[in-house]
C-alpha cells in the first residue's frame, strides 16, 4: 500500500490529482490532503443550484466538480480529506472509524456512508470507477467553519428544475469539539496519515505526475465548462419587482449555456423582448458572462428604467 500526504491546498489541482491518481497508480494507495475554501460538487449535480452564488463570489470560494457522485460539500483548511485508490469497496470508512477510535471517539456510519459522531455528520463519502479503476474518498470535518459551510451551501432550490442530483442537507459537527485533549488540524492530519495504514510506503509525485496533473487542472478542473457546464440540463425561473415594473424570467440551460429564454411582465419597452432574449442564447449561464454580453446593449430600451447592472442580479 502506498501513502501520499499531499500538502497542496489548491482545490483545482487537488481534484485534478484525484482523476490522475485514480487512473495511473499501479498499486493501491491512500492519500491525505486538504483544500482551501471551496465547494466541491458531485459529478451529476447542477452546480449553480447547490450554492449561494453571491456568497461564494464575495468570499472568493472556488467551485469545483469532482469525478464522484453524491452531494455538494464545503472544504476549508479545517477539513481533512482522504482518498483510497484501487482498494476494496467500503475500506475507507472502516479505516477512518478505526483511526477515530484511537483518539477515543466512537463514530458510526449512516445509510448513505456518512460517518456520525454524537449525532452530527463529520464525514461524507463518495465513490466511482474511472478508466476501470476504483476511487473512494471522503471528508473529515475537524474544525471547519460551519458558518462558511452554511453560507456557501445555501441555494434557492425553488428556482431550479431538472434531473440533477440534489444534495441531502445534514446536521454537521466538528471532530475537534469531541476530543478530550486539544489538537491542531495539522496534528490531526498527521495522526490520520500515521494511523490509517500503518506500514504504508510513502509515495512522492514524480515530475511526470506533476506535469500531467497540471495539464489536467488547466484543461479541465479549472474551467467553467467542467465546473458549471458539465452538469445536466436544467430550467431556471425567477421573479423580481423593479421600480419600473415586474419581470418573470424563464431560462433553459444546456451544457452550461443559455439555450432558451423568455421574459414576461408589466414593464414598459421600446424594443421587443424577443429580440433581447435572442441576444443571450448561447451565452454561458454566468452573471459575469451575461453582463459582458449586455453591457453595450441598450438594455434600457428593452426594459425602461432598468439597467444591465440591475438586470443581471435577476439571473
């Protein structure tokens, strides 16, 4: 068994490493790693329906899609992640529970392969087969920011309709709160690494590993096309009362781009709404991209008294 203790905290690179290691390691391995502030969404989720877009943007939180299924999770440096490559199904959860037992903590599993401690969820797990190789990974909330977790994972789900997998919200807890003696997250990460697979052989990335992972990060995991456009087709609706009138928006998104758009309401106009809607077809469903497309358009003629800045808050 190989052991990788990864000190990189870049979520884009770390998720790229997940795919690379899953596909290319030639023997079973365990990896221990952390991410800076980020929301990691499941492979079959609509990313925008899982997050509070304003909160995420304001706080500089990355949004990255992973290979595995399941729901969205929040990562920060108070959360330790573990990954098993090419190991028997369910082995990761068993090993983690044994590690926690060595800390004097009696954890248990739930029906969704979550790990519970004192009734609160401290770990969520997911798995997949990629390139014929098996990956299972999970989180360990040590002293994660519960406020940031709640703020980032706080979407307006009633606005979205589609076949995307919805996250199941659970009451979460931090491992540090249950410890009898104080421990830093770095000490906890080291304890997990030392005890999750005693006798494992340390594996260091080769230059070829680093180069391939960097390429995968650049071409896939740091792109909006993967992180926001790789989810299923969905519909989005919103209503807003502006001083000059009421608007109702109905938008279809496919492949991360606007494929259909209708706007109704009691607003005044001098140019037809259909003409305006046609200008946004094919535009990525992202506020910044929408604003770039609208900033030189006479938005006030399509919706009198409403500016492009006002309008994008509606999307």
